[in-house]
C-alpha cells in the first residue's frame, strides 16, 4: 500500500490541470488514467504522418486563456503558440462575421437589437453575468429581438461555446463566454496541434515528480468512516485523504464510489443532471490541399432551433445542417505531411438520438463540407467517423460533447459543486464548477478546486 498527498483520477485536461496545481504546491500526487494516453476530448493521435485531434477544437482565448495561464502560474516552460482566427459563420452558402454582417440580412431594428445585446454583454462585469445564470439564452435574447434568423445565428454561437441550443443554454454562461472571448481577441489553434498542450502539461507533471500511470483504470474509491481514503487501481491499493475525480460526476458517484456512500437526495440530484448535446465527427486526411484559405467555418441552419432539433430526433435531416469545420493544417502545416491537408468537422445532436439516425446525419455533414472543399471524398487518404456511441465508449460521460450541460439551472452559481458530500472527494473538469468554453471550462474548474479547497 502506497500513500500520496493526492490521488487524481482521469487525465483529461481537468485532471491534468488539478494534478499540476497540486504537485507545484509541493504535494505528492499520483495521476491514474484508464486509457493509454492523456487528454480526454483534447487528446490527439498520430496516423500516417497526420496529428489528429479527437475532437474538433478552436481554443477560445488562446494564449490569454486558462490553458496557458495555468502553465505559467506553475512555472512550466511550454513554447505553445497559437495561430489566431476570426470565427466565420455561413448560412445558405454565404459567409459573414457575427454580428456586424447581419446588417441587411434582417430588419434594421433586429440588427440594432442584436448589436445592443452584444454590447450590453461585453459591458457586464463577471459578477453581473450571474444574474442571468437561471435564464435561458432564448429568453434573454428575446428581450432584444424575436427574429428567428437572429435566434438561429446566436444559438449557433452558443452551440460552439457550450454544445447546447439557446432554449437550454444559460444566458449567464453565454455572456461570460462571449465577453471573455471578446476581451481576449485570441481565438486560435495551437502550433503542433492540441497534442502540444498535452505535452506541456505532461512535462510539468514530470518536472514536479507526479506519478503518472496510463492504462490503469480505477476499480473503486475507498470509503472509510464517511470519507474517501484512497482507491484501488490495477489491483493495487493507493491511499490519500484527497481524491480528485476527473472521471465524470455520474460515473464517480455511481461506479467508482457507489451510491450507498451518499444520501439519497444527492444521488437523485446527480442522476438528474443533464449532459450537453453529443457530437458526430468526421476527420478527413487529404492527399492534396483544397481551399487553402479556409481555417474555420461555422454553419447554421435557418430552420427554427426547436424545429431543427425535433427533426433530428425523428431521424429527419433538416434543410441546411449546423456545422463546425476546423482545418488544423491551415493553422499549422506540421499537423499534416507536406502538400496534404487535415479537415475536421462536427455537428451536435441531442443526447439520446437513435444510433441508426447518425450515419445519415454524418453523410449530410460531409456534403456540407464538400461545398467548401470540392473533391473532399475523392482526395481522402483516410476518413475517421465518430458517432456518439463511439465517444461514449472511449470517453464515458454518455458521449457528451462537453460534459454536464451549461444550461439554466446547471451553470454559474447553479453549477454542480466541486466538493462532494463525501469528505475528501472532489470533482473537476467539465462536470462541476468553472465557467467557459470547452477545455477552458475544465481548466477553470481545476483552478477553482485548488484555490477554493486546497490553497
């Protein structure tokens, strides 16, 4: 039996961040990851000279955001650089920048209303945004305009941030994501791919002597006298008074600890938490470069948001498909062999969609991409298709695109707490605490954990 000051379960970015903060503070830490590589949704793999991310990413605040700031806080030299990009939206075959290029596409009064909404959000303090945590983005935006095209456009922005539609997304969370991104003006993609972020965090863990173990699943969290005291992993008992789980709040409570260790009210609360939408993904490795000018595109359907998602759940393909396309090799040629191209694409669908509906949706997504990349399929060296069931099997958390949904009632002041009722057990990542876009949400959760409960 070995004892540590802290045990961290899961090497997603939230777990890596928590382990690094703990180790930099002088604590002995073991990090346990069931897979053979780190990173979770931000992980990458190598194939035929391509560096392929698991997810489709654009880092909201780049070098000015928490991913890099945490490394610098911990004194880790990283060399991570970002190629910046201004997000472009497309609909009906036309591209434009939000919100200014909405002028002329909607009535003047609605254009002025959405510009005022953006201006108001940018002018809020972080504290002021929390007044809107319990209100949906749909409700908030409707106080400015009810134009359906504006709502479809803004909903897609919210989808990119939080992977849920406007009728669920917390207006307060949307406001924080929008204002933080606008203040930073640093959205971009890391040189060398997202794997460069993982490598920097692993280097930091190595510097501070963290015992990192890949391919070692945690069998259970040990509980004695009403508190967490360690884990059993790979048949070995490891002890600590501080257990930090990046394995998902539902999985931790249900599978690693067991519901019997918690009161019935907390179990019901965790069971009732809703996840974000799930993602359907295609990754195309091309034998040539097509449309080299494109770095990132976000396409949205003019179909009203609720009607759009209702159609998906019935197995119907909406007219125009919401899409998010990122071309990592246009940001950084090193992620693809010379003269070749890597094109990543995704669309979000409601959790619980039937598996048999997903291939047709992905085919429609590829058709959208082909309108921007002519000859996409003919030039494919390989194509990787990822369905929600694949993500659930690999990543857990029911295949959620982000994790516990940042919706009204589950965001900001209403976010699931990092500290669980079981003494000594904490949850980090995109499941508890924090605010922000995707990976930045997860890192902010780890920072909140450390600064609130450890420092």
